[in-house]
């Protein structure tokens, strides 16, 4: 029953949060989902600063942080940061994609990062379970503003240019079908 607005592009760092918030924060979201960290640049302090800045900008809205698969030894820093910041703001919650994908390696492609079709379904199901029933029915997929996947492929197999049949990125924003909205992943 949720209206979902996906604002996501592949291979984007945490700074992408500012780009989306600059453009879409005034949409009136009810919930924001942030799924950024795989490309964090191996700078834990910068990741924390930018994540904190995004949380402060979003304000009191509920925010769901999504952990990332630990495909590289340093990536645990992202998940450690996410887990530690949960106690700082009362409006934060978490979907533990790292644990889900560890328990189900079939959800990831051979590179240990990109989701399989089954993984995208599992991520969507985890988000739906976490968010619960939408405040209004029916649901709807809304047009995305950010769709430039020229930096890579959601499938992790090189550039996605020239293929409009590729699945869209997995980051998700949610918007109830009444007057409320959510965004950013």
C-alpha cells in the first residue's frame, strides 16, 4: 500500500544524500530510507559526518538506515557507523541487509555486492516488513528524479548504458498514498 519513490543511482557515495535532499526534501516525505555506504571512500569520519548531516537535514521524520554487505574488510566501518548512530537520534531504525545477505548469499552476485533478482525481492520484502502497513491504500510506484546509472550497472557487470531493461537500483524511498511522502536511499 505504500507509494514508493526511488531516488537512486549506482556507484554513488554518501554525498549523494545531499544531492537528493537538495532536490527532493520539500516533497513532504513521511519516511526516509538511506541505503548508501558501499562506495563510502574508505573514510569513516567523512561517512559519519555526511550521514549525520543528512539525518539533521531530514529532521524528525522517521529514517531507516540500511546496512551494506561487507564485501571488503573496510566496509564494516560503514555498518559500525550505522549501528552506533542509531542510539543518537530517536527517529532512526535499521534494516540489517548485511546480516540478511550473509544468511542468504544467493541474494548477491558473485562480486558480493550487487543484488540478484532474488536479492532485490528480498530487500523489498525486508523493507515492507520493517515499515509495516501503509497508512493509506492503494500503493503506487512514483516517477524517480534520479535515474542516471551511467557510472555502472545494478548487476555489477560494467556500464548499463544502452540497456533500458536493466532493473533499477535497490535503494528505496517510501511515500504513503495519502498526503504523506518518503524518500532517499
